């Protein structure tokens, strides 16, 4: 559809700017976002309105909704999109195209936060093991290291009680920015019956073992359940280092524990108790 829309606009002589990847522009806070946000009126042809709105916000260029018409290439028909765009005045100016930053091989997959829904519960901050989230000086959760996010992993969005976390490139609603329903968010404690960092930390004992005891089998089952429920790619699980697991435990308010046997552990983590 994207190619078709661009061709039609070119044939009609309508001025427009083409963007290879809006997420990438948001991540690097491209100046073009602010320029567009200041326009008296603008039509944005992209994905879901909620995703586009908060991508601009994350890029330091909040949109004024009354000035914007959002057109969704995922849900709107090409006829309706072209019908709306054909109302724009023709121009002799050739369209511009903003290319992505090609200095690295990073795929722009990262979350943006819908602050109209966010309750600042910090569950995402405590959950993420990759340092994607941080706190502002005012104590508000922010996406501070988007490049740290693991490609195709939407787990933090699935654990958000308010469904305030959006992955614009994800396929499933409402985590892709679609409208949010009335159902509750994921409740990890009920879903898994234990601490998520502990489950991930035990992954090494649950994988590649020919003869697992009952505890290891239970851990493997819980890890599989975690992956399925949160749609975590296997490569993300395999990429977790001991340091990241440790950091996750510390962020969750636990002390480091080097003991391997539950009965030997007397630290605050209460492992195995």
C-alpha cells in the first residue's frame, strides 16, 4: 500500500514527505518531527493514531490533535486514504524523502509510552532486564535507552496493567497502538506463581539437562509459560546474561545471592522459600 499511495500522490502532483521509518526518526529525535508538529494542518499516513501520537511525543515533538488527520495504512482502505489525500492542493514541488540513519545496523524496535494511560507504577522499569526504561528527574518512567530493546520482544507491553506501552511495529492489538479494550492487563504473579527474575535466572538449570529433577521441570514449565504468555522470542531468553538477571533482582528490591541450594539461602531474596 505504501508504494501505491506514494505513486498516486506523485502522479497527482501533491507535495509530500516520505519517511522510511517513523520509529527511527522518533528514536533519534529527528528535527523533521518538530517541523511537522508545528504545521497548521498535517495529514500523517502511517499506522495507528495512538502509536503515531506517542512516537512524536517520544521524539520531542508533541502533536496538536486538532491540527492532525491520521490515516492508518493497516486498517483504512487505500481508496479512503487516497480520497482524503486527493483533497490536498497540487504543487510543483517534488516530494522529499527522509532516509534512515545508516550509521549502524540497529533495527528501530522499541516501546513508546502512552502517558494518558500510564499510572507510573514502574512495573515496566522493574521488569525489563535490558535497561530500556529509566526515571526522569521528576520520577516519571521514560524510555531512555530504546536501542537496548530486544527486537520482536513485546513483553513489557504485555505486563503493563494499564496497557500504556506501545510497540508500533507489533502485530497484536492493543500493544501496536490500537484502541484499548476493557480487559485487565497481565498479572504476572497469578500467571506464573513466582518472581519473573527468579524464573529467568533459573533458565540455565532448566535447559540442556538430560535428567531434570521435579524442581527443574517445574522451572522449565514456568519459563515456557512465561515465553508463551508474553510472546518473548527464544533468542531473547538465550541472550540473558547472569549480570542482567542479577540487575533485575536488584531492581526488584532483592539482594544478590550466590547460594545455589534453597536451604542454604538466608538473604532477603528468600530463594526457594
